[in-house]
C-alpha cells in the first residue's frame, strides 16, 4: 500500500511586506514536493498583499485572508483554524527557501517521527552587506545567537522558532495555538507543546534564507524587543530563564563599568578595556572567517554590539518591570 502523502499547510502572516511575500511565493511555486496549500494572513496591513497572492493563483493552491491587526501569534491561530493540512508550516514573510525545502521537511518529520520541527536560517548571496552582517550576528556563538540553531536549547529539548517552524495537526488540537501574540509567543508555544509530551527536533536541511532587518536601526528595535520577550517568557515559565540569557545584559553592564573605570580607576579600566577589545577581535575574526569578507567582518562586529546592547537593554528594562510589578 502506498504511504499517505503528508499534506502541508504553509502559513505566512504578512504585515506591510508585499514585495517580500512575492519573493517567498516565487520560491514556493518551485517546490519539488507539491502536496501543499498556502494561507496568507494579512494582519491589518496598510500596504495590501492581496494582488501578490492573486498573482500566484494559477501556480499555487493559495488562500488569502485579511484580518484586523492583532500580532503574528493570533494571525497564525487564524490560519490554523482554516488550514486543511496534516502538518502546518509557519514561515516569516521575509524568508526565501530552496526548491527542496518541503521535501526535506517531509523526509525529516517522517524519519524522526516528529510532532514539531524547527529549521535553521542563513544568509543568501543576494543579501546586502548589512543583512549578511546581521545574519552573522544572529547565528554566531560569540553573541549567543548560535544556540538557536542547535539540536537542543540550553537545558532541554529543541524549541522551534516561528520564522521556520512546523507543527502537526495534533499539536494544534491539543494546544489551540498561540496563547500570546507577541513578546516571545513562539518560545512559550514550544515549551507548552513539549510539556504535553510532543516530540521536537531541528531539521538542519530544512533551512531558510532569512532577510531579517535591512538596517541597523530596525535591527536595534527588533533585538530590544527580543530582550523584553525573554523576560516575558519567564512570567509563564520561570525555570526557562537560563544563565546564557543573562549574557547580553552582563555585557552591557560590563561595557558601562569598563568605560566608567577608565575615568575613576584607570588601571582597572585598562584591564577591562583590553578584555573587551579581545572579545571584539574574536567576533571580528569569526565574522571574516564565516563571510570571507573584510567588510562583513567590520559590519559583523557592529551588528554584534547592536544585538548585545539592544537585547541587554530590553532584558533589563523588562526585568525591572517584572520586579516592580509594572505592566509590560
């Protein structure tokens, strides 16, 4: 008897990004595995993606929905309720995928008998130097970004992230989807799903090319939000706040103390300053090694500092709100 072909529902929330959606749909129209539908959820955008979705009606089984803005978590729930697939795949609209992406997902979930999966992200040759630098920073072990692409998170099973995540229909039926819509909604969802006994793993070959932010200002805002989100997750699961999550905040505090020490106690300030410079040098060399580019090495060092400082600042601000019981 022929095995039942897994029917996938590919879910793409979109907010004011029609051009990026167009590029992702172009990738999905060239998949070697073709048993799937696509649900585009326009989450209250002021710049519509409807015409982009209609452009692919003859090439893809695509469904376009518009709803009032409520955040990406609830946009995904909206899609879950309407999806027909055996397995739901969530992609960010700023992603690109290879033609073998769905085939790799199908092989991976069957070989490992998975209920949830996550895939890694990387930069594409067409990305701008700043995008490549940001991608380096978000995947480098020197910034703690590299822990996202490991088989297990710090202290437990792998927690899929929503830029490249898949769940079975059983997971949706048991969890009823995302409980919060922002501030770490994907990590909260992963932790809750695993607590119900579902099996998760990283599928290294099911990667995406992730555009992320296109300039350092946007990147700063995004990482500041990520820092806040980590504390927000601890409101639900206090034990999930691990030592590694404190690193950006410690870096920010250490950087401030080293600068202050140069004025107050120069001898100590010089030692701390040297340690910072050695750390920067390690990031710089790693960025050059990964990218084979001196320019990306310089930009990667800048991106790493923005990531650590922005995340650390958001982390400390939200931690203070939690300690003082102030609303988030």
